[in-house]
């Protein structure tokens, strides 16, 4: 089975079969990351450019590692070190990059829809959305689903609570689309000021009480408050937010005893998640980071024309 998309711009466009193919391919690549020599010739001769207009640690690093472990030529370009600072437009930057014939451009941008804009205008390169504004972050959603499937054995039928700054979270949107496609029940929770109007129309259950949202949940995904995307602060104080929407040992007991706790990072300890929970036995955050490399290897492989691995 081959991947039927030229680009990966979001999880909203992915079918159940698409998601399963990405996850199964990522499973097969995860073993590579445990070898003494973590390198395979899968993408030898392919060129991957990481074009990041926003700061990133985990996403950018894992895409770079993913490309290099499959022997692709990987080049990193940050906006601060590019001609963007001289006034070059996004389209001109991308057209100049495409003139060098890269196979895949991995792009993060503060403007929602920026990767889609490029995908409509570039003819040769495939685009992977590594996060666009408050819109989507598909590779994060895939590594989240991979982690859930590893720990729970399935996704269908699970109850997943996503708690925090929903309005500004591209992770929440990508997770919601993907989890619903795979048959999970999704609960979104946060202060009323951080819940986008009408998001329940996407199939989510919406709560403004964390205790109600996480009661009997199989999975809890905590989100940080994205101050950099808020024009004005939407909460009275971080202390009050932590009191009413932070995950701590007491309210964690409301979830199922075997519930797992996840976070896309970076964590703000003592705000959305207590250090006790962040370091506790139910936390699988480092598993998410590890799976991020395998998922991004799978995405690069499938867009480069790879077939489903055995």
C-alpha cells in the first residue's frame, strides 16, 4: 500500500487508512533508533530542507535526525539566518529553495495556512507542515497516536482528555481530527476564554472543569498556555490557572487507574502539570519524544515514494 498524498499538511485530510499506514511504518522504523549504528540507506540521494520560521527544539531536531538516519541530505534554514530578514517574501524564498530541487520541505510558520500556501504554488517538492500558527501540527498528532497505541494496544474506544489552552493549540486540533478518525472519544477542557467557539461541531465534548473532563479518561494530554500567541492574557494569573486547570496527584486519581499522561512540550512545571505528575509512573512524555523520530522518519519515507514496510 502506497501513501496517496503528495503533502502532509494536517490530520484533517488523513483517512483512517492513511493514519494506520503512517503508524505502522513508524513502528517498523523505531527499531532503527535502537541500533548501535542508527543509519539505513532508505532515503539516500534525497534532499530534505527544514524551513523554520518559528523557534523549535523537539520538532526541528527530530526531523533532522529522522532525515539523517535514513541517509537523506538534510539542510536546516531558520528565518533569522535567511533572506527573510532582508524582506524576501515567503513565496520567493520557497521558489528559490525549490529551484535547488529538494524532495521535501519541512516547514514551521507562525501564520496559519502558510504550508498550504506553498503547497499550492510549488510543483516539485512535497511539503510537511511542522506547525502553522494555531492551526495544525500533524507530526505531533501522529506521535501522540503512536504513543497511545503502544501503551493501550488500540485507539478506538478510548476516552482522551485534552486540557489547557485549546484556542491557541495546533496540537489540540491535529489530535482531535486524528483521534476522532481513529474512533476515540475526545474531551477538550480549559478556561472559557481558551475554548474556541463552535469547536464542539468538530466532534469534541467540551468542558470548563478539568475534573469532569478527566474523570474515567484513558489518556490525558496536557497543554501549556501559549502566551506568545495571546494578544492579551486570558487568565487572571498562572497561580489561579494552576489551581483550577493544573494536573496534580489528587485530580489525576479521577482518571482510570491505568491512564497515561502526555504533553507535547515544553512543559511549564507547576502551571499545567505538577512535577510529581510529570515525573510519575503514568507519564509517557519521553516515549512521545522517542516516537517523534520514528513518526517523522515514516512521513519522510512515505512522501519520498516509499511503500509500506513489512
